[in-house]
């Protein structure tokens, strides 16, 4: 029996974080990818300036990763995650524990950054309860922070557009002030000189809520989705010291900064601090298979390994935790990072990368430029029609007119190319951006 072809009117798929009606009027369709480029449905090669969504750190279509996924699919398509496991899940966890700072020796696997954040928050609550401090239920996030779209991550996140449509999220959440101050920090390469004092805001929130009621503070080392906000020099060190003094756990959300974006496996290493929990995702599998996780300290893990041995120590998990295809992709991705020396490559390129994009400060409509590691936020002056209008125009015109894929957050362009990029390719991204900005009204 011959079936009629399925209609493709672009309306059935409700696209995430997308202006769906505008997209349907002028679609941006990707049909393939290779190296630093996407391939479009009309045969163009589009330069990927944001590593997909900050995740394709090793470039598209790496053969070692592809072959590992194919082999895994042929060998073990699925293994139950509850009460059973497959060997590669333990091998990958051990490998990640060795890469992590200090005594973060245990890995809980999930499937997305949002799941990793909610998992870390639950682990923090479970830890304090195991310590006899069940009153510690509050969380401290930060303005302009992004921690995914689960109710936990949305609550501790600090981007208004991600919150306002959904009413009350988790109760008992407060927020630190954003680390960004354009008047004092504009056009800085790397960490700004001013702003460590902003960490003292945590002391005020502790005094307000009392430490006995606060479970953890969660921050991105570099705020990514809001438009690349590097931490001021000394800020993270000061924040961690205050948290430790009051018995608060520190959660670093490294979904974007993990796996080389700042020149290290984890940003915590760059800043010489040791949080209690680290969330990771994106670059772990080079974006090829969904996977994420939480690194937990020895203290947290051991405190929960109590009670009867036939009972789960943590009533939490996912059907696809440590999925065989994902673990294969992750292990192969870590091989590529190691064999190509990509983390060290970022440190070698960082200064020139920053200078290349800082040169855009003289381009039309540019209000600030913030490069760090191999990522950069470029703030644009909002259009007269309102916030986000100019950013959307730049994103769409970059794709259609300049064969360039970029990520925008309101009126901020975010550049985060694959770590395999050369300085010539980075310069080409900046050149196309400058042309585009010159063309704007």
C-alpha cells in the first residue's frame, strides 16, 4: 500500500527558543555539516561561528567520534540505567573524575544541561538533609544567569524572558547582582579589573536569609547565554570563600565553559577554585549525542552512601542516563580533545582572538566587546524599534547574506567558534561581521 508523502509545511514542529512565525516566512534550514561549516538546503557553505550552540568544540563530523557512535549502535543500542549498567559508563566517569579539579571524584549522568542543573540542585538538598541540616533549602542564583529550562534551573536563572511567562517557580530563591558593569568594564579583553567586590553581595543575602536556610549558590564561571560576561578578577575566588565560610555548597554551571572553551577542561581550573558540584554538557560529546552530568565532591558522595545497601542512596535518575551511544561519543570526543591538544590551543590563541574581535569596537552600532578564552560577546546599540530587533536582523542577515551562523541574545552577538579554528578563520568571522555591521541602517 502506497502512502501519500508526509506534508512539510513547517508548522507542525514547534521550534524551541525561536520566533516561529518569522522563521516560517524565511526559513534557515541546515542539511549537513563538515569541519567549520554548515551546509544549507540551497547548497551554501555557512561558517559556524558559535560551535552550534557552544557545543561542537572539535568541529563537525569528526570521523573518530562518528565511528565510535556507529560501533556503539551496532553493539549495544540501550542498557537499563537503574540497577544495571554497561562498562563504558564507569570508564567515562573515571576519566571525567581525573579531569576534574580537586576531589570531585564522582559523576552523575543526565542528558541535557537543564537536567544536570536540576540534578545538582537535588543532590545539594539531599546532602544537607543527610548532614542533619534539612532547613537548608534556599538557593542563590545570579542576575543574567542561565541554568536551563527546568523549574529548578529557571528559578535560579536570572534572565527575565525565561521566567516571566511561567509565573512562580521554586520558592526560596534569591539572586546575586550581575557581575557586568559597562561603565567600569567596557571593552576589556579577559577578566575585568573591577568587580571582585560584587561577590560581597552574598554576605548580604546570607544575613537576610540566614545561612542555616541556604543550600547552595549556583553561578556560571562565565555567563554564556546572556552574552558572554567574564568574571571580574578575584570574583569567583571571593564568592567561593564566602560560601565556604557559611557552609553553602558552590555549584559551577559549566555547561558552556566545560571542555576547553576557556583553555581548560573546566573553568574552575582556570580560576584556581574548587566548587562542590560542577554541571557539564554540550562539549562533552561534541554535540553529537545528548549527554550531561554532575561532578560531585567526595564529601557529598560519601555522605549519601548510607543506609541499607539494597536501597537507592539517591532517588533520582533518567531512563537515558549514561546511554551507550552517548558514552561512546563522549569517550571519543575526549580522545580528540587530548590527541589534538585543543585545550592548550585555546590558551595559545586567546590573546590574538581577543584582539581580532576587539577591533570591532570601531564598527557601527557596537556598544561593547567582551572576549575571553575562545568566546566573545558583542553588544549592539538597540534599534529604535526596541530591544532585540537589531540582534535578530543581524542573525538573519548573517545567515542569508554573509554565509555566517552566529548566536544572538537580544542585541548581543555571541561568537564561540570550534576549538579547531585557525586565526585566519577567526579573522574571517570578524571580517564578515564587520561587513554586516557596516551594512546596517
